[in-house]
């Protein structure tokens, strides 16, 4: 569907995208994640035909997105990162306008219904909630009846319920035959919906593959943590598979290799009669891969999500 | 694509009319000025104005006022806002070229400028029995040409302003002198020599001059110098705009 070969984007001296290659297959949800300024949007804009590549080749269903732009926009739906709309425009009006831009648009009434926006035609876009506005952006992206959709930071700023609704919608759209490229900096989002994922960092793409492949490739540690009054952690350090033991206040965190460590730690706690509470086992996830790649190590002294709340 | 452009222009027209600040300065404000000054001075023939009344010579001058509102405030601010809100960029990702967004804005502003002028004309006719001794065709032509030349300055503002705040500041900075120093509201003849010199470099001054001349049925020769200045001015503005304009 999409083939990117040695794509490079340059802004003056700055190389925003550096020799990136990957492909996106038909009817999959492909995630591109990375920190701010990693080159995600620049990469996607080259595929969308909004930006010219410095060098490298991009092809979207056989078309060159820069040269065949206008042809491509008939089969491509785009949602840009934080686009706004004209002041005082109504939902129905902007939908009608976008419908008139394409040769064979989907009746937008249907799309509004799927996105739970029916009955909002007369509403001013400015009166919609953040989630509704993002849904409208998807409606506009789907009006051309595209085969590929690009969604850039779709759920940024949405509440958790709206985010989960969005994810359900994406999965439904894939079932209807759509190929989706999703740019995000939320790892949970990518794990929830993406078939394959690419991680970008400083213009490069160090990992591409299915979520479990990407996680597996990095052989990261499982993390076991619990609250305890235990003073000396020497016993834990000696256990098989344990890599490191850290302590933050009264929470002890053990990093280890796989499930054998988990069992060893549990047995150790039981056999020695060590008190423990709020035990948590966290297998390596995309977030860990990501933090590892961008050079941040979530070791014993860095806070875990559950501890942040206590502070 | 023609249908798309038409739809876009009609929608933008609606949006323009929903913006009550635009509508006030375009339709109500010039009318209030007319009623105020017409109310104070009446429209009796004055020797000082060559036998015309205050309203007779004010209406063509107010063309400068109306064109300034659409061309120097609304047009640049709308274009700049559309760039800042990435609306232009969003249209780039459709089969419709964003150039058409600009074209539709110019059309809407041109139509609304004409509407503003017509309304002023009607009010002046009904309330003050305005005399109009010019010919319709040349008056319309000069009015449209003047409008486009002022629009080119508005376009330049949109091209060079890095963001909305800057555009707003620049627009106000240009708009107010155009209101008061060009003869659009206060006759230039009443100003001291220094102010008249300043006025001579402001394009709206030449709009007012040309409109007054053609409105009062003066010879073509008295209109051409102003039109020539406006044409040169438009050329400069458009060249600079094309050089600086960015879509995002």
C-alpha cells in the first residue's frame, strides 16, 4: 500500500528525517510513535504529498505522492495535527463543502452517525467538545471514501472515555477495509489498536514490526515491585535472574529476566516471611522499549505510575 | 472543481456575514458617519464645494472608508487566520488547490465591499437626496479598481505577518491613518501642509481622489494620475506578496 525507501527530509541544516524506510500493508493499522520532534509528522506529510522529500522514494498505491497529489487525494483521507476550522461554521456546512470537493463522496450523514455526531449538523463547530471535534476531523477525512487514512495525534487532549471510543472506531474502520496510518505519542494507544508499529527517534526509525516483535527484540526486563518494611535487599539480589534491586521509600523494585524471576521473588518473600503489599508485576511493554530507545532508563530510582499518585 | 469553488465562496460569504464586527464596520459605521455629518452640516449646496452639498462630496470619499475595512482589516486577518489555523494546509490535502481558498476570499470581500457602497448610496439618496452627476460605468470601474489595489496591500499584510497578533497590530496601524489622513472622513483640504504631504503617500488618498473626481463627473484626465499611482502601488504589493506569502 505504502512503500517508503530511504526518505530524508531536511530543514536547512536540520535533518528531520534521516534515511527512513518502511512499508504499510493493505488494511492494517500502522502506528508511528516517537517523542516530539522525532520526525513523525514530517514523514507522514511526505507520504500525504504535503511536503517534498529531500531525497528517497515514497509510493502510495503506486503513485508518487508529490507528483500525483491531486489524484491521490481522491483515495486518501487526512486528519492533520490540530487543525481548526473557520470561525462560526456549522458542522453540516463544513461537511457539505468537503463533499463537494470529491468525485464520489460518502454521504456525510452516514459518517456523522458512525461518529455519533448525528443531530449536530446545525451546531457550530466551535461549540463541539474536543472529542466531537476530533470525530468531525475523522468524518472529513472519510468523506472522500478513502482507502488510506492518516490520523495525526488523534486522541491528544481527549478524556479516557473518548480515547477508548476512538480506538473502537479505528478497529471498525479497519474491518471496513481501510488502511490507517496513526501518528501518536501514546504507547497504550498503539498497543491497543496497531497491527504494526514503527518507533521514531531523532529522524531515524530504529524499530519496525508488530507490537510483540518490537517488544521481544529488545529483551527488556520484567519489573516486580511491592511495598515492604524490608531493610536489607541482599537476599533479593542473589536470586536467579535478578538484574537489579532498587528502593524508593518503602517500595522495592526488582528488575529481572522473565517469569523465573517472578517465581523466585515470590518464593523468597513467602519462605522468609517478609511482609509485602501492593505487589505489581510489569512485563516489558512498548513504553519500556520506547524509553529504552530514547535513552531514559526506568530503573529503581525512577518513579512508576502508581507511585506518582502518592506524592 | 467549479462547483467546489462556488460552494466554498458561498460558504465563506455566509461566514463573513456571521462576523458581526465585519458587518458593523462595513455597513453600519459608514452609515453612522454619514448620518452624523449629514445631520450636522445638511446637504445644502455650498460654494466652497463647488455647488455640491456635504453629503454629495462625502459619499464618494467614504468609498475609501469602506474599502479600507474589507481590504485592510477583514481580508488580511481572515487570510492570516486561515493560515495560522492550518485551514489552508487542510485544503492542500484535498483535490481543491488552496489557491481557490484565496480566490474565494477575494471574491467575497469584493462583493461585500460593493454591497457596503450600495447601501451607503441608498441611505444617502433617501435621507439626504444625494446628487449623483457621474456616469455609472466609470464610477463602478474606478471603484472596483481601487478596491483591488487596496486588497493588494491587505494581501501583503497577510503575507508578511508571522502570526495573527502581528497581523492584527499591522492592520490597525495601517487602517487608522487610512481613515483619518486620506480625506475619507476629514477633507484633506482642511489639513495643514505637512499632513497633506503625508496623505499623498497613502494609497487610500488616491482612492478618495479618483472616486470624487469620477463621481462628480470630472474629465478622465483628472482621474488618471490617481489610477496610475494605484496601479503602481498594486504592482509593488503583489510582487512583494508573492515573494513572502507562505501557505503555512
